[in-house]
C-alpha cells in the first residue's frame, strides 16, 4: 500500500526555521515525482514544491528562496526545509505523490500543521 | 503564470440533481487538468486526472471533460456523500501546478 506520513510541524515564531518530513512506504521517493501542497486555515489548496525522479526541484514563487526540498533515499523520506517563516506560511502541509505523466497528485498524506505566530 | 477560475463558487443542490462545475484556465493547458474532492477536515481526494480519466474507485457518476482552456466536472446524480468542496488543478511545464479557488457544493 502506498502511504505518506508527514511530521515536523509546530508553532514557530516569524523568521524561524522548520523542517518537515514525509516518510513514504509502498514506493520509492527516488523514483517518484513527489512534493508538498499546503492549505491555510479556511482557504484553498496551494502547491509549494516538487522534486522529479531525475532530481530537479521546483518551487512556487511564494516560497522560492526560503524553502529547500530534499530526499534521503536510505530513509525513503522527503524533507522540506523552511526558513524565514512568515505568518502567511501558516497552513496544513500535505505531502503528495504525482505519478509520471499525470500532472496531478494521486496519493496524499494526512498533513502536518505549521503555525507561524509571535 | 496560468490562473484557474471556477464557477460557481458555491452551488446549492439536492440529492439526485445533475451538477456541473466549470474550470477555466488563463491559457491553454491541453488536457492537463485534475479534479479533487475535499470534505471538511479531510485530505483532498483526486477524482479525475488528465481532464477525463476517472481515478480507480471513484463512482461513475463523476465525469470530466474539456481541453484547452475550459473544463467541466459533472456529477450525474448527486448523492449525500458528494457534498464537499471541489478543486481543479492544472499542470504546465512553466508554471507547474496551480489549483483553482474551489467550488463548495452544499444542500439546497
């Protein structure tokens, strides 16, 4: 069974840093297109970042320069390093898999909540 | 960047109704469009990918159509489990992924 489990969220002050993790099972993160989608409280879905199987990483303009996506193939885990956090980064962050050739996300984790507040 | 609009933003319907939601892209995206259903407090669930391909396990009352800049999600006979918010999402090699603002389907 394909499964994604996020962790690492929490309460952080503006300007702080946080690293989110997404542990995958049932498939290899190194062979997949996998990324992050966030949802601010009461709002819609916003794509954040994705890594392609060949290694290319891409970021939404709203987070570019402040976040870094990486993979640890030995742990089959995806990471999102978030720096210079802002109040408007407050959201539920979902890890999601995007099968090659489909251009969309078929499997989602349960999400990890990030709250940026002083 | 490619923008997506959805109409209506809210749709009030009854069980058994035929429901149609429209998603429009600011430029052509061929058939790179997906539809998701999200219920309050739940994870989004993909229903349709590449405009018209139904995900495994999704009831056949859901269907998607369109190409280029205009797409529709149709529920042929609305069921109690279908009251939710629906999002479209596009993929483009330049702007990558964008979600629409959502359409809430509620009980009339």
